[in-house]
């Protein structure tokens, strides 16, 4: 048996499995480059990937004789230490999904096999004169060389992401203004706490001295995310009727953009919003101590789509439309408003596109970062947006206002200056120092997303009239400043 050839074949399998793990888990499902808690993990991934890049490229067509064999043994030793360190860091910072744990186990077994085979060969190579001896294996060598290039680029990407996260941590420390949610410590229930907005809201509530209970399908993940500082429930049935809850912030809801809106998907979206909100209201009905206020998420999709050429500014009193997104938001808000019959103030927060390091913005900016971005559709449609810091500050504003009984009805959570999508693409290109002239045709968006594409290629011009009338001051009123704050 040619043990060296077998080792190279196992390395090729490692390259395929590693690419799957990186793309599916690290980039898509876990989005590690956007998580501040993943900075150390990304650093380790970067070093390991660069080591693997050398191994793939160096072993693809060469045998390492003499002193080079000892270098190979040292590299193997370093890789093993990094792998073990990576396991420890992952277990301390996040709860891995089952598919990632299985993938990592298979990767570790496979790596152990080819490292053992190469180590056996190294013992023989060490007695030979020092040289890198050309020994190609046809297409297998070509594939391994390509794997070396790919894993090297992945290592550079993870290293850059770790550096960016370090910058973001320092930036947040400089810019963070701790909002005040109430004059005295509160008991707060948050649904959707592990989402993009929910994570930042819970951290702000904790920093402001409040006790937080979170409703989540992933209690272990929530406990990991918030360092065990919150109480986690998986069902409203876990909350006793005599619990004292002062405020409920209802942010739960499955992701809108992405999956096509089939009838099954529409039903899932309704369950995740309307049905869950009804469960919260059912607990409020039973509760011996009623919450003072329910702040429930909604979206500017409530207003439907605005035809291009219609520059009418939409306020909180603008009507909904007879399309799915509008009907979904209407049903969601109607479910939340039933809490009013129990003496609870209800505020429905209609979010625009929320700008932050997570959410939809990174995906929107990715084509521009790669130099192939530009406007969506005609670029003439309106884009109503808001910075995530202003979302948290706006929630705090309504929470304080509720202490005086002043919260009722809908509030648009959008920056005062909506802008056309084409103008947004130009500003984003300027901030990122990239060209942004390549449009994505509307028919492509509709082919990919179906009905939901109208949210992107039609848009709405929405104004935060009630927040402004309340005296709320947006920290990020302009797109360019908002994007620069996230760089």
C-alpha cells in the first residue's frame, strides 16, 4: 500500500469537508465574522488555515526529505495544539449546532489519520538528504494545490475578520452611550433575544441594571450568549402566573427575507409572529401582576410597497395594503394590541431596514465590497433604514415614556432621511472605497425571491413622525455617517 498516496487522498477529503464547514457553518449559519465573541476563534482559524495552506500546497507534489521532514513534524504538532485550543474556545464561547459538531468530529478523525500516515513517512524521509523532491500525483496534486489556495484565502479572510472585530470592540467602547430604560430597576421579558436586535437590547438592559428573562427556542444558546446573566425559558408555560414582569419587549419572528414565500413559509412566518404574540397575551391575561407596557416589533412592510415615482412620505397613520407582508404586520400588531384590554400600554415598533454588523446590511454590502455591486432594480425606489443603536435608544425612549402612561399605537423606527436605493449604493461605494455601478436587474431579484422581491425593488418612503414629535433625537440621521460608524 502506498501510504503517502493514501495520506494525500485523505487530505483531499479534508479539503472538501473543511470547505463545507467554513462556508455553511462559519459563514452562513453561525456568521462568525460578525460575532464579537468569535474574535479569538477566528484568529485560531486563521492560523490553522494558513498552516493547512502550506501543507496542501507543499505536499501536493513534493516529498519533504531530511531536515524538511522535521519541519513537517513540527508543523503537525502546532496544528494539533491549535485544534485542541480551538475545541476549548468554541465550547466556551458558543453552542455548536449538531451538524457542526459532527463535521468537526469527522474532520478531527480524518486529520488524525492523514497526519499519522505522513508522520510515518517523515520517519523514513528524515534519513534522506535534505531536499524538497518533486513527486506529483496527477489531478490529485492539482486539486490539493487548489485546496491550498482556497484554504489560504479563507485564512486571510478569518484574520481580516478578527482584526475588524477588534476594531469594532474598540469603536463600540468609544461610541457606546448607555441608554436608560427606566428610573428604577425593572423585570423585563424579551422574546427573540438571540436575534440581531435582541442581543443588543438584552446587553443594554443588563448594563442598565435590569433583570432579564428571555423566551427562546435555544435556551442553551441564550445562556452562552449572555454569559448566564439572564433567565431562559423555552415556553410561556414556564412563566408562573404570579411572576412580576414590568415590561415585555416582543421581538420574536422568523427571518422574512431569504426563503421564498410558499404557503408553508407564510404559515411559518405567521406562527413565529402572530401565534407567539398570542401566547404572550395569554400569559398577560393570567398574570396576577400585569406588565406596565408591551413593546412589540413590527415592520414598515405594514405599508406594503410604494410604486416608483410616488414620493409620498408615509406616517404612522398611513394605511396597509392587500399584500402578504402588509397583512402579516397588521395581524401581528392586532395580536399585540389585545393586551390593552388588560390595562397594558402597547407600542408597535415598525422597523425599517436595520443597519448593523449583523442582519441584512452585511449581505447588501458584500457585492459592493467585492467591487461588483450597485443599485437593486432601477435604483429609484425608496430605502427607509435605521441604525441599530437608534433602535435600542428608541426602545429605551418608549420604555421611559411608558412610566408616565404615554405609550400607545404604532411608532416608525426609521431614520428621518430616507433615500433612494441608487443613492444608497453610491454612498456605500464611497464609504467602502469601491465602485458601485453594476445594477442587479429587478427580474433577477424576482426570479430569486419571488413575491418578497417587491420589498427590495419597490420600497417605501417612511417617516418617524411620532418619535420626532416626542423629542427623540437620532444619533445617526444620515446614511453616510451610519455606514462609517459600522466600518
